[in-house]
C-alpha cells in the first residue's frame, strides 16, 4: 500500500515539474515581476517588463496567464474596465 502511495506521489511531482518547464518565457517573466496578493494595472506590469505595445502584452503575456489561472482579475465581469487590476495567485 505504501509503495503505491509513494509511486503516485512521485508521478505527481514529475507532472508538476513538467508543467513548470512548459511555461513560456513570457509567462515566466511576468510571474517573476509580480508579487503575491498585490494588484497591478496593465500599465504597471508593462512598465516592469519594459514593454510598449499594450496589444502585444495582452496577447503574449496576460492571455496565457489568465488561461492557466496563474493570475486573476479584480473585476472579472468587466475585463476591459479602466479600473482592472491583476493579482498573482
């Protein structure tokens, strides 16, 4: 019984490592500049990443993080709100 539990835990650990390796460079960069439970505007995040194109930021960085549930919106009902903030989970 313990051997089965141990093998399952090893499989889970392997899957977690594979998932973190599959994160794109863009996603990793954004995660690196964000702190947990701190709300950021898209402009603040773009400034930290030294990006100028808002559309490129949304397409290459933010979209993937939202899909992977690594970042959440403060106002999910209004994704285009001027008061929208993003929080790292």
